[in-house]
């Protein structure tokens, strides 16, 4: 194939309202600063779903941003990796802007360009469809596009892990799990004996619940509309569960949560739903100097309002990307906690056995039946 391209199978999104279609594409050879990874597994994240369903990208595109796999080829300038290394892929960052320089790379000036543009940083596409002379399919989603048999990543978003670890399980660590746990450990720095409320018990919210338990929070209050999700939250460490549908209105939910928290209000609140009304409830559950973390931003143009008097007593409403995680440092910590039995994120995972099952995985996640679908791309590795 021209220019050392390789043939790959990719689950291509052709339009917001069409299913994924497994398609043969040509993938460019790694650029000097790129790593080619043979994908073993990828999980599906709500960001993949929203990006496609709300047309927040250009089509056709290869999505997927929670990949794991094995290093297959290295660009000439790549250092610190060898062919055969086992890796987890995460979000990308530039490494030299003001936020990257203070170890807050999730707020990188280039966050949008590197993770959502659908191209290499220089604007090139990496995937070519059969019969086309030039690369004509968008990719480079989070500088990986893991819904494919191979991906191109950067040193900055590639995390080497021990070869004894199960790559088919680790995929969610690269985004969803580190976002929830990172918000507790890195952003909020949840203290022992505190009260925290988590709205929304998907992968991110349940990862926050598990982390709050590790942080020895006294009251860990999980809120959802789905009773089975609340059961899972209690299994993972929630001390209280709140079924939103049991209450007449938002004010009643807030009143109930404040009554549970031992000091009359929570010190920390996390909203994972992306709904302005729920974010407001989260904020209202916090007392003086309480911090509310907004993890899901809703859609472009969405706004939230809080009462100015309510903000006055030192309260903070804070947007959070990727749980303020420096993935290279943080993911190994999560793996360590998991190996100690303190962070059982594997309980969130339901496995799917082929690249053709991404639509099934998305539908099961959307319906609430599955918390975190992991799609096995390389069945030979996983068996
Ligand atoms: Zn940066
Ligand atoms: Zn994600």
C-alpha cells in the first residue's frame, strides 16, 4: 500500500442517525511523533455517543477514545516505548501551554483541537477509504480513534502498563473511570469524614462513589432515576441512595440530601448528568465553602443559573475535565487500588465480543442496562 499504509477494520460513523458500519480503511504510517497501537479492546463513553448523535464532529469519522492495545510501530522521534509494549490510551494535550506547564493538561489550550478536531494537529486526516486517492475519513479522535483494529497515538496520551494486566478490562480507565475517580481525588480532594453527593450513577458517577469510599468520606450519597444503578452504588460504597422519582420536586430532593449529611449540607457535590436542573440541585446540596463539580457540560449553549446569595458563602461551582488527571501518573494509581481490592471498577464492565457490536453496546448503555460496555477488538488476545 502507498506510503507504508496498513489495512484496518474500523467501525465508521457515517452520519448521526445511521448505525456504525465496519469498513476496511487504509491507515497512514505513524508520523515521527506517533505510536501505532494494535487495539485489543475499547470501551464506549457517552462522549462518543453525543459526538455522533448530536453531530459534534464531521463525518465520516472513526470515533472511540478508551482504547487499550499493543504497540505495533513507532515514529522516528518516539522515545520511551518499544514494539510489544502494552498500553492504555487516554486524552491528548500539548505539553507546553500554561495549563500543561502546571500539570493540569486536561485544560490544555489545544484540548479541543487535539481531541475533537478529527485530524492530526496539522489538519491531516489519517484514514483513507477504498477507492479514494487521499485520506478522506476523519479520525484522530482523542488522538486515537479506537473503534478500529489499529490506532495512531502520541507519547502524551499513551500509558504503558505491565504485560501481566488484562488489557481487555482496562479500557475504561483512559477516560470515564479516571474522570470520576479523579474528580474525587484530584479536583475536590475529598477529606475523610466529609459528606459528598453524586448525581448520576453511570460509569463516571460510580467511579466517584468508589473513590469517595477510598477517601473515607462519611456520607456518600448516590442519586439516580434507576433503582438498579442505586443498588450498584450501594454495593460499591454509597452509604445512602436517593431515587429521584420518589420526590415531588427538586427542592424536596435537596432537603432530603442535606438532612442526610451530618453537618446540615454536603462539602462536595458532583453532577455527571449534564442537565442544568440537576447541576443546580447539586450546587444547592452544598453548604458554606462547598465545592460542586460539573463533569458533563450539556450541549453547546446550555446555561445554568445559581442564586448570587447562594454563591456568597465561599461556594465554588467548578467545571472538571478528565478529573484533573495526569493520566500517566493517575492510571497506575487506580490500577494499584484495583489490585488491592479497593477500587473494583471491573464490576462496571460488560464485555462485547466484536467490533460489529458497537451499536449494541451503545444501545445497552443508553437504555441503562449496561454501565460500561467494553468491546473486544482483538479476540485472539482476549481468549
Ligand atoms: Zn497544553
Ligand atoms: Zn470519554
